[in-house]
C-alpha cells in the first residue's frame, strides 16, 4: 500500500533533476540526446562510429551509462571525444540525478551535442526524463520484429528509431516493414533510419539527423 507514494517521490525528484539539467543545457547551448536500446543492440559501436564521423563537423561528448565497469567509456574515448562514465550501481536505467553528477565534469559550453548512452534495457530507461531534447532508440535486426509490440513504452517515447545491424538482414528472420509498422502504430510520428555500424549504411543520415535536430532545438553549430 505504501509503494505508490514512494514511486511518486522518486519520479517527482527525477522531474526536478531533469528540469535542472534542462536549464543547464539551455544555458550552454548544447543539444542533448538520450540514446536507449536493449543490451547489445549496438549503442557503443554507434558512438564509436559517430565520434569519427563528427570530426570537423560537430563537437560532441558522450556520457556512457552502465550498471558496472567503464568498458564502454574506454571504447569511445579511443576515438578522441570526451567521455564520462556513469555507473548506476545496480539500477536498470540512468536517472536525472546520476546524470547531474557527470555533467559537472563536462565543459558543456564547448559542445554542439551531448549523447547519453543509457543502460542497456528496453523498459526502464524510457520512464526517466533526463532533461534531454530527444529520446532515440536502437532496435537491431537481431532482436526480433516483435519488440515494438512487446515493449511499447520506449517506442512511444522515441522521436527516432534507428533500425540497426542492417548488414545482418540476409541472415536473420526479421521483417523491417512489420517492425516499422508496429512501431508507428504506437507512435505515428516516429522517424526511422536504417543503419549499419559495420558497413556505414545510414551513418550520413544519422549525423545529418543530429545536425537538423540541433538546429531546430538549439540553433546552428558554434563557431
Ligand atoms: N554485424 C553488426 N554487428 C554490430 C553492429 N553494431 C554493433 N555490432 C556488434 O554488436 C555487439 C554489441 O554492440 P555494442 O555496441 O557493445 O552494443 P550496446 O550494448 O548496445 O552498447 C558487438 O559485438 C558489436 O560488434 C552492426 O551494425 N552490425
Ligand atoms: Mg554499450
């Protein structure tokens, strides 16, 4: 019986933290994306690709969220972008307060975009506002086309669905049309980019998408 007020307190506190983060992003003029997916869908690999593709074009930093270890942060940092690791210590998602701690170690005003790699989980991360401008998710073709119908919240909350690992389409039983149709039943405005971090398919569309969203939410890139 006492559970409901506790949940409400947690979400109220998160909303306050998200509002503080949002104000900080606005003051710094930085566009912020919350990138979510199930474990292994390809978030870190896409961040590695993005770090390389953004050189000379967009100044980005990444916050890598995981339950334990700083392996993802180390992978991304090799490509020369600033990275902060957030370990959630068991929690299945990042919350606004955990992000707040990492933000104080990043020079936000020097960035065009900050990408938050959330904890790999198709459910919990979608419930926590971090103060970001956009929620983006990856559904990789190895996960099964039934996932939008089974895990609707994340697909409803996202502005963009990256359909990932398209290089593997010939080898898996995955119907992209069915997956996209199911996702758009939940979210008619959902944008979709087909992408492979292996072959590079869709990477240009992905970087252009970030540039467009930055321009529309924050303004042009900094000189
Ligand atoms: N074939 C293929 N494998 C990929 C692609 N992207 C990621 N992977 C592989 O998928 C596994 C999980 O990727 P990772 O980026 O660590 O996923 P994360 O848990 O979402 O961060 C790794 O073995 C990657 O090499 C892709 O586009 N194509
Ligand atoms: Mg990762």
